């Protein structure tokens, strides 16, 4: 659902592994120096952190349910970037798609 690169960027740590445990939890290993720490994060907490990360990168990522099923995430920027929309089956997936676009297209 979420790429290792995006997860690392949003959580601000170097990751060795990330894998989906259950529908609502993500397990990852954080590397700090030479030590490894096992961490868990709820998918909805991660979605919120992604939205905060988008704001820190001067984007707004808003999500809403579609009338006939699924979710829509809308990406807006103060830099004059056209509004971009992402469809998904779940709200977290829509937000992750939005943030993945930011990661791939933001200026370094």
C-alpha cells in the first residue's frame, strides 16, 4: 500500500524492512546507528502523518468518499500546481497515492 521510500520519508527514519501485517497495522524496522528497532504503526495514524508531511512540503492532501464507493484524494499546492486527484478503494490508499506523487515530483 505504501512504498518503503515514502514510509521512510514520512517517519523520518532509515528503514530496512516494511511489510503489511494486518489490514490496519504496518510493521517496520527502524535503524538507528547500528541498532535495529521493531516498530508498529496503525494505518490511520500513518495516514494522518502523511497528511502532515504533505503540509510540511507545502501541499494540501484532502480525502473524501465518492458517491458510489471508493475514495478520492485531492492534492493542491500554493506553487500554482494544478489540482491532481487520486482514486482508491480506501482512504489511506488515496492519501498514500497523493503523498507518493509529492515524493516523486517535489523539487529537491
